[in-house]
C-alpha cells in the first residue's frame, strides 16, 4: 500500500494533473519537490500552486550551486558531448533530481516517488535508475507512462479538478532548461528535414542578427574548471549564467542533431547551450597544450564514454566514478587562460596559455635557431614505417 508519495514537480500542466491523480488513485498524501537548477522559473509561484492543489508539503530546493559544481564542472572536465554534439544538459540534472527525491522520501517516510516522464524518453530511465540505486525500497510511480493520456483528455481532467491550464503561448514545444542548456522538442521540430523556426529559440539570437563586431572573451581555468571571466573571478553559477548571456547574444550554442535515445528511437533534438559550447571548446583547447599526445588521444575515448554513461542514466554506476578518477588526475595540470572570439554564431579559440604548457617554441619553430635535431627524424621514419613496409611487401609478393 502506498500512503505517501514524493512527486518531482515542475509546476507545469502534466505534474499538476499528477498531484490530483496520485491523491485520488492511491488515496495517498502527496509531497512535491521542485529543484532550482537554473531554469529561471518562479519557485514561489510553483510552491503556491502545489499547495493550492492540496499537497501535504512542498520542498523548493535551490540546487544551482550544487548542480554547477558537482554535475556541470565534471562535464566540462570530460568535454561531455553525447554523440559528439549534445552537452548532456538535461541528462546531468536527472541524477541530482533523483537524489533530492530520495532524500525527501527518506526524511518524510514516504513509500514511493513519482515523476512526470513519458515512456518514450530518456528521463524516465535516468530518474528511476538513480532513485533505485540510492534506495531500492522506494517504489517508483510513472503515471504518464502508465496512464497514456492525450493532451485533450489531460486538459479535460485539469478543468474538472480546477487545475490552472497554462495560457498557450502558441508554442507547441516541450522545453526543459537548466544552467547548462535549453532543450526544445515537439511540434514542427519532429520533422528533421525542416529548419527549426525562430520561435523555438529563447537564449540565442539568429547568427545573422548577431552583432557585426566580434567580442573577445578571456576564460581562466584552474584544474580543468573555469574560475574567471575577463579577469574577474566568479562563482560557478555566475560564470555560467554570464556566459550564457554573452555567447547567446552572438548566436553561439544552437545545436540541431539527430540523437539516439536509450529506448532505441532516433529523434531530432534542438538545443541552446551557449555557455556549454564556449566552455567545452575552450577547455578542450587548453587540454591540448598541457596534456601529452598520448593523454589527449586516450582521453577522447574516456570523454565519449563518460558522456554516454551520463546520457544513458548511469551517473550512479561505479564505471562513471572510475572514469572520473582518470579524468580528475589529468585535470591537475589543466590550468591557464583561453581567449575566445565570438562572432555570428561561432565561438573560436584564438589564443591559449598555461604555466603547464608543453608547447616549446624552440622545438616547434621553423626558424634556424631550433633545438630540434632534424637528422634524428630519418631513423624515426625508418622504424615508424617498418610494419607498414613489411605488410606492403607481402601484399605485393602475393599479387605477383
Ligand atoms: N533529448 C534530451 C535528453 O534526453 C532532452 C530531453 C528533455 N527535453 C524536453 N524538452 N523535455 O537529455
């Protein structure tokens, strides 16, 4: 018997309907939890709405700083881009939401947690895997998945139960946002051959309408994470929010790609991730000047695996921690300054420096006063090409 349920509450129509539905179906007490992960919503209004719908208690949790330090920063260190493009912004917030749900459930002696994810997406997997990993005794209820409500039926239910229906702003999109990015789905975006319409975007201007003059940024990193912008030290949340604003004004961070969802579906996804785009580009570049070739190339595999695990809802898996151990070790030297030029939708690294730089101008220069002994290259080529020469010789011999 489920008597007390902790619901992940966004304040939107779906989860508002869920409050009533859970109360009725289970005759249970509902406790709502809303996290502020930088989605820029009025948490006070969400809380009031929850109480109006008769919840026993509501938790508003400001998780911005924790999200930035414990979730976004590791993603920067890992240059996390799922399938080479998506900065896993939504994915990163899910294990944090799951942790808070489990925490509140334990504190409140609840027997179940509930969420408003559909049965087609990744978020159900991320939240449920994480909640179950943290507390296997908690039951997880996914009413939207079980219930299979159409939009019309949902609005009917809402009207009947006095649930405020958000005024339709004429935007048929499903949006999820936090500090690290904004995801936009549904409507015309489901036709991958069509360019996303302008009304899908809120954080970025179209590149063609961006300022005609470039803007230069200097980003300072310490041990793999950004600590200052244009010479001013900033706390993580402030730094990320500032970058979202500055880069967004230059049309930087629009992402349009075909994504492989966990449940096997290909989908067309549109994102706005200005800060993530700039920071990952800058961080990758800085790594290239401080890590050895062997580290740079090996780390690309680790980074891709890290992004995949996070996308796939496996934040809590030991493998993620194992990869973090490797990544953190490499980041000990990733300190320095990166200069980025923002212009018409592009963020281009145009300069980098580090006290741990492995770049040696005396080795690299094509000038005469170099310390590199060119004569040793002849022997190197001899041995480097040996296996290839042997194999080619055999191939030739077999053909004759
Ligand atoms: N495809 C993205 C992911 O799986 C975003 C999903 C949530 N987006 C949304 N608009 N509800 O991480």
